[in-house]
């Protein structure tokens, strides 16, 4: 009798917890859909060809677009990837394949975890002191360095975790064939973990693309086209911030359009990461 009562109690508890977890999942999805729907409703009316092809108009004059900010964001993300991805993937490979439990590996892992929790505005201040003050100018280079620091811990830890998931049999088979360790990493382990590594990279890029605070102290912003990496450059988050706090209704609409473009780009990156990860699994 007691066993039957205990079984029923466990079954009821299991159903209740399943219901709570499903409700939590639906709540999270609902919040996401509400945010996406509101941004879509507010920003779609301001989207136009001019938004993607023109620079901002003078203050108080309606019209114009954010073409320079879109190009500036691409430049900053490219600079950040050139710095952050090699360092992050290299650090992840070291932690997973060479360092393992050494003191240096523990220090690198601890540093990556601490960098993950540091506010991005602090990273911006650090790069401001490191690059902007010596150069005596805000610049795209400083903005790219700040975004690289934002990306670095995510890329490092995701690369390490994905490589640790690769079966040891592949490592041992490569060593048994006399293949050098670095070739095993480059031609066997990294391709096997490609889907997870790319997903981590995409998440890091998505996070960096939406950062505003570090760019306030580094890239600073620019209302015109700028291709000089040593000068201030426009960025979509900076433009959205400037337009959102302005007193002009037309700028508010363009801020929502910029937010929609930013959210759309993050969504495209996420979908691309999923598709690439699924393709790599099918190839394996």
C-alpha cells in the first residue's frame, strides 16, 4: 500500500514539474515573440531603400538613412573577428588539447570566465586608456579591439567545450598513425567540432554586434562615410542610441528601423549557425 502511495506521489510530482517546465518554456518563447513583434511593428514602417543607402540628414530635417552605420558595423565586426577569433579559437584549442589541467590552463580558463562577467562598458574604458588616449583619437581600430574583447571569452570557452566532446578515439587513432599533434587538431578535431565552434562564433558575433557601451569610448560614432581606420566611425548601435534619445519623431522611427535591422541580422546569424552545424553533422 505504501509503495503504491509513493508511486502515485512521484507520478503527480513528475507531472507537476513537467507542467511547470513547459509553462516556463512557453513563457520564454512568448517574451521573445512579443519583443520581436513589437520591434517589427515599430520599425517596419520606417524601412525603405533610403534607410539602407543614404546617410543621416542634418538635425531636424526628416528623411535620410543609416547606410554609414550599417557599413561601420560591418567594418567593426570584421576587425573584431580578425583579432578575437584567432585568439579565442587558439586559446580554446590550448585548453582542450594541450593545457588540460596545467596552471597556465587554469589561469586562462579563469581569465575567460572573468571576462565573460565584466561589463562591456568596462572593456570600453580599458581600450580607451590603452588605444584612444595614446592615439589621441577615437577610431575604428579601438572599436574593433573593444568588440574583440567582448567576443574573446565566448569563443574561447565554446571552442574548448566542443573539442572536449570529440571522442578520444579520434585522437588516439591519429596518434597511432603517426600524425603530428597539430595536424590532428587542424584536420580531425576542429572539423569534427566545427558545428559547435561555429555556433559559438556566431553567438559571439551576435553579442558584439549589439554592443553600444564600449563603442561610446572607442569608435565614438560618425554621421558621414568614414573609411579611415584611425578615425571615428559610425555603428548601428550608436546610431540607434543617438536617435532614441533625440527629441525628433522621425529619428525615433529610424531608431526602431535600426533596431529591426540589428535584430534581423542577429536572427540570420543564428539560423546560419544552426544550418551550418546541422550540415557538418550530416557530413560526419
